[in-house]
């Protein structure tokens, strides 16, 4: 299984073997049950690594386990604003179930940029785990893996738009942070890559809404704010996981 996997999260998964909380997330009664629950385990353990106080100060700077070879630390965030402010920009109900958790909940909705980047990264470390094991997935534990990635990318793009339009001082601060710009670009391209690789298994790893949300993420206004923020041109053709250079 490790040999077949993309390196994203591999070292993290190995480290979990002796984790005292492993059994809270992973079912070991069969390999199929293990495969289904792997996404949840890696998702939650990514949070534990990213948000460890040794690497992260909530709303000040964050960390992000990207893959076995790259772990970004002390990425400046400069606080931000409650992520629930992006709700007016969501005109459909494609992500309604997650909007209720992440944006409308009294506590979760008040999370700032930290909540947006952390949730996306956790989804982007879990999705590869189930994509390469899709033949063992029965569509229970990992059945929203694609939706999580697409929805949290939606949140990131909308957060940038609200920052630019309503919080110019904050927008100026985060645009002046190379590590944050690079992380945002990396996560956008990772999302494109893994949503494409997992697309043939959407019935097991997500709902049809994942592709519909992805289409809205590529709306001109979202691509424009991404390119303005990162200073890079992204491709919107069949090579969506690449920049134009």
C-alpha cells in the first residue's frame, strides 16, 4: 500500500502506528474497513500536526504538512476575519451541509484564516490516501473525501475575495507574505490534481456536487483573485494542476 501511494501523508501514516488515539479513527476488523477509515484518520492527524503549538500560534502563524518531503512551518496569517463572512458569496446549496458546520456554527464560523487553511490541508492529505485505495472503499468512511477538498478550496478562494473587497489592510498584509502566497498556490494545485485523480471514483469518494463545486471554483472572479494574490498564472485547461510557467 505504501509503495502505491503518492508520498502525501505517507510518513504521517507510518507515525500513526504507535499513536494512542489510532483506534479512535481507524477500524481494523478488515482491510476494507481500514481503507474506508484511513481518510478520517489522516484528516484528523493532519490537524494534530498542523495545529501543534510547537509549530502554530492560532491566528498568528500556521503550519502545513504538505507531503512526506515538505512540511511548512511558521506561515504568517496576520489574524484575519471570521470565515462566516464569505457566506453571502455562496449562491447555491452545493456545499450546504459543510456550510452549516464550518460557516454557520457559532464557534466554527468565527474561525479566521487559520480555520480555512487548516481544514483544506487536512482534506488534501486524506484524499490521496483513499484515492489510491479506491478499490477497497465501500463508500462509507471516505464518501465525502472529494467534497471536503472542493468545498474547502471554495472557502479559501472566497476568503481571499472578501479580504480584498472588505478588509484592504488585511489583504495588503497577507499579499506581502511569500510563504503564505506559496502555500495557497500549492494547495490550489494539489486540490486540482487530487480531484482529477479521484474523479473516476466519485461514487465512492464523494458526491456529484464535488465536481459542480469545482466548476464554480474556476469562475473568472475566483481565478482572478488567486492569480492576483499569488502572482502566478494558473492553467484552466486539462493541466489544471500546473501553472502557466
